[in-house]
């Protein structure tokens, strides 16, 4: 994990992703590793592997008594990936959750865009305003 973080800090995203792949082979339930892998691939502009990593991170349930891991960037980037891929229903779902969880202007704009693309114009106007 440390090697991957150092590689990302030095903008060596592919080496970070490779180190995380090795780590995840040993521990596929490491949510932090999946998130960091998603970030590395996102920065490499590899949307497919980034989306896969973020979804895997979200699917991991915390151990009993532990609070779920919160990464503010994860859900925003997943929504942006859906928007870039023009998967507007998925983008809408993600941005609705982000807007509900925290107030973030960018999320509201992307939510409005998703509504526009889905021809839900009244909801788009509400989200953007």
C-alpha cells in the first residue's frame, strides 16, 4: 500500500496500479486498496478499470461494528465516469446519493446534466438552481 501511495504521489500511476494488483491478489477484501487502484486508473484515464475498482470498493461490507469507509472522491469519480460514458441513469443514481450525503456544487451540476440527458427537464432545473 505504501509503495502504491508513493507511486501516486510521484505521478507513476501504472506502477501504483501494478503494486495494488499484487496486494489485491493477496487480500481482495482490502477496500482502501480498491479505492486507491480506482484513483490510479482514473488518473491514467482508464475508465473501465477505474469503474471496476470503485464498484468493488463499494461492494465490500465493513466488518461488524465498524463504520463504512468514506472516500469523498470515490463516488464523485464514479459518477463522472458514468457521465463520460453517457450512462446517464447510473450517473443520476450516483449523483443523487452524493447530493444527499453532502452539499457539493459539482455534484448538483452533474445531477442536472444527467436529468437533462434523461429528458427530465423539471428535475434538471431544480438540481441546477
